């Protein structure tokens, strides 16, 4: 199956390149270009933290590892608080006692919990206002309920047996409960906390990038344990090459599925915009977030729930996994899809009474 996905992405790159030569006649040349243009933004958000990953793992290891060992937990799970493409993978591997748990925490858990904590919550809560923010935040709460179930499934698909999978994700369950409480009772304070966390990550990333660039250009080593910037850029270039194929394939999927998804949206009471939001979030979180204000109330709630586990699966996270851990690409796709559907299903059930009441005033 992984080989099939690889060929599909390769074919997407060829089709996108050919269409670009034809002047974007079929609308596939533009996403092909966008995949290459992602090199700069991806490098800005990832390169520095990849360079600093050995330092962070070593420093945090002295503090985190004894705590996790006292709880009979693998310290790799601490790395999952960062997104897969924001240093979570490198940190999880650096802290891991068991390499299998390190790969699981860095790829599967990092793509769900890490992405939610370091991107989806701070970005969405800062982007939306008024009812849009209230509705999407309510959806996030439903998605957080589904999050531990998705991560347990991911652990099983990675080859971790059931009882260890449940125990590994006990801190995730506690963190999810804490986030549900914080977002429900203290939304503004929680937002400020996430904003501070996001700003701290930006400072770290910029520091790593600046020092890595200085060392590369000057040949002078300021921090010996850092990953060389050229090694970080090799990872990033591989991700963007994969995006050259995945973005045209995503565009084809959007066109093929538009009509059936519109019918599904009508039956679910979330409209075409709401059901297309699912696809957009599964492809890439940014266009998904941009589409939220066009949705009705129920669509916003369901998309918030879906985004917790599923955001950015088919482009950024899939591309990163194909570059770093190809064997986990299929577990990634299945786990994030399951978590998104479960979160949306919980939100759908929770809003059914309100939807019925609005149809029958």
C-alpha cells in the first residue's frame, strides 16, 4: 500500500509539472508550484528546531527522563507535545528508551497531540472571534475527547500491544482532560498560555536557524552538539519534493469528491462548506481554518472536532512521514482519519438535539 501511495504522489508530481508547462490549463500546475514554494515557510518553521533537537533532548533529558522513569513511562512520549514537523519527532527519538515508542511518539502522537497543542489551538483561537471562535472552540473540546482513542489506535498500528498502548497514553488522557477543563472554564487565559508557548517555539526555531546558518557560512562552531543546518535542510527538501506530488493529488481529490460530499453535508445539516471543510483540514490545516467563517454553526463545531486529530494529514504530515519513517505512513493516514471521524461523530451526536430543535421551532 505504501508503494502504491508513493506511485500516486510521483504521478501527481508529473501531472503537476506537465500542467505547469501548459500554463496551468487543468489547475494542477499551481499546486505543483505551491509545493515548491513551501520550501521557505517549512524551513522557517522547522529547520531551527531540527538543529536544536539534540540540545533540547539532552537538556530536557536530565529533567524529564527521571520523572517518566519513576512513573514507568517511556520519556519519548514527552516529545509528542510538539508537532511532528516542529521538532517533536527528533525530540521523541532523542528521549526514547524504546525506539519503537520513539517512532510512535514522534510520528503518530506528534501529528495528533503535538499538532493540536502547538498549532491548531493557538492558531484557531487567535484567528477567530465572536461566534466563530466559540463554535470552533466547542468543536475542539469534542475532538479532545476523541484524541486519546486515536492515539491508542495509532500505537496498536505501530506494533505496540494494547496494555502498553493504554499505559503510554495515560498522560495524554490527563492532558486532554486538563485542556477540556481549561478551554471550557478559562478560554482567554488558556489562549494566552498557548500564545506564549507558540511565541517561545518561534524564538527557539529562529535561534536554531540563525546559529545553524552562522556555523554553515563561517565554519565556526558555536554549539557543537547541534544538527548541521544542511542536514536539516535535506529533511525539509525531501518534504517539499513530496508536496510537489501530494498537492496536485489533493486538488484532484477535491474535484472528484465535491459533489458526493455536498450531498453528505446537506444530510448532516452542515452544508457543502462544512463537509468540504473536513477534506480541507485532512489535506492541510491552513485552508481548513480559512474556510471556517463560511460554515454554519454546526459545521464549525464538527470541523473543530475533526481538526484535532486530522489536521494537515495528507500534505505536511504525510510528506514528513514519507521522508522520515515511510513504514508509518499508512498508520498515520488511518489514525488521523479515525480520530477525525470519531471527533466529528461525537460532535454530531452532541449537537443533534439543537439541530433538530432548530428545524422544528
